[in-house]
C-alpha cells in the first residue's frame, strides 16, 4: 500500500535560548586567546528547544565543523522556539543575503508552516543540503497492557476513541503525520485519532509515565535512556529496517507488525534567501566536508540516523515534493489553514 510519505532510504513568541558552542569569547578575551576572524563566524538557528531532534542534528554538525576547524571561526547556536518552527523560518527569511547564517530543519517545519497558515515554504529560502533520515518509534510505558505492536493496533482498530496518543511535534510535524498515516494504513479513520501535542521528548515522556496518554510517537534518539532504563518500551519503528542499537534493543518494524507503511522523518540545512550562487556553493561545500568527518559519521551511527545526503538543486526538488505531499496529507485531514 503506497502512502505519501513512504520512502526508501537513500546511499508564541520567539524565545531565543542562546548557547555558544565555541569558546566563550567574552570570558577568554582577557586571557590572550585569539578569536577567529569575525568574517568566518556563523550563526545557527535551531527551530526547537535544546535536546530535540533538530537540536541534536544541528549540534552534532556544528561539533564536527568546529573540531575539524572547517570555517576558522566561531559558531553561535540560537534555539528559536515557536509555532513548530514557523517563527525560526520567519527570522531566516528576514535575514535575506546573510551568507553566514544556517538553519537546521526538517519535515516538521514543512508541516508547521501549513498548520500555522504561513505562506512561506522552505524552498523559498536557499536550500543547502538534506543530511539524514530518521525513523519514528511507537512508545509505551513499561507497564502498558500493550506488549506488542500488533496488540496495540488491534485495540486501536476496535475503538480508536478509547486510546489517546501523543507526539513531540505540532500538528503537521512528523510525530503527528506518522500516527495519522499509520491509522490510515491500518484501516482506521485518521479523523478519529485522539492526538495530543507535547513540546518535545521531555513532556512526552512525562505524559506517557503519568498515564495521560497510552501511546507516544517520536524519534527514538531522545528516549534511549528511558528505554535502556526500562521506563519505556518501543513497540515498533517506522523505517524499512530495524534500528541496530544496543540502547534501544531489537525493535520490530511497523511492516513486520502487519501494517504496510514505511515512514522516515528527515533533517536538512537552509540558508537565508538572496545569497549569491557562489556563496550557496561555498555553504554546500562546507556541509559536504562536514559530512565526511569522523565526528559526523560517528554521530549518525550513535543516533541511528540514515545517511541521506542531498545538496543544492537536488535538495530543492526534494523540498518541493515534500511540500506537496504534506499539503495533500493535511488537506485530507482538514488541517490546512488558508
């Protein structure tokens, strides 16, 4: 059964939570430490709170660039929280021509722009690169009556309204789209799904452990500690293959559980609109160089990320396709705001 997001892996108000990943210049300026040329410094936007999926990806990329001194300058990371990434996207678009600004984003931002009635699309910025794909997981507390994914689906089919589910992304984000598509693929009317939005993995974990919801949907990287510690259990993963992770264990796929769906979240990098072709290529080259570092390859392996590098025009075409798929899915659910 084909679904809009089935994909095979490839070879509020703005709250600025600023974290300086490089050395704290103010503290070191009096100690004889020389800062990189300001022309080489970069600002990085992360459209969610510290610890979230975009944050993990962006910080891993920045760490790889810093440790290999790929720019000769410093990086300042700004976590810009609000409207599922729409606030960060608006700030990026307002920084037209700034070729020392990068924003890490993904599928959730595409959806949030629609659900928040924003006319801007990610491809209206300057697409630099898609970096990874990441599986979603189906999570339950350790004492859940659902011992297997099949048991959960059977109960969900029998009475969709009796099971409250939640995710760590807003409406239109991957944690919302995945259960909607899963319900559809399982023969459940998505409009009957009781979905609750939580602001990231921490609140979602609290909701699961506090029995506010019965099942959670999210990327599993944020929950390794709780799964390894026995507080949460993973019933299934959304990708084509099981995740090979000692911390997460051997979690079966949704397809193995009898539902024909493959769903991968993804994350990539944008720059502001209006930069020159030369500067765009320079940023693409920087990301490609970062991708080849040992630090980045280790980060992908440790987080179970699927290498999915696409750059430039290829990434632009991908964004256009994803934008159309997201709109189609949200429109079918009556969730596109005009």
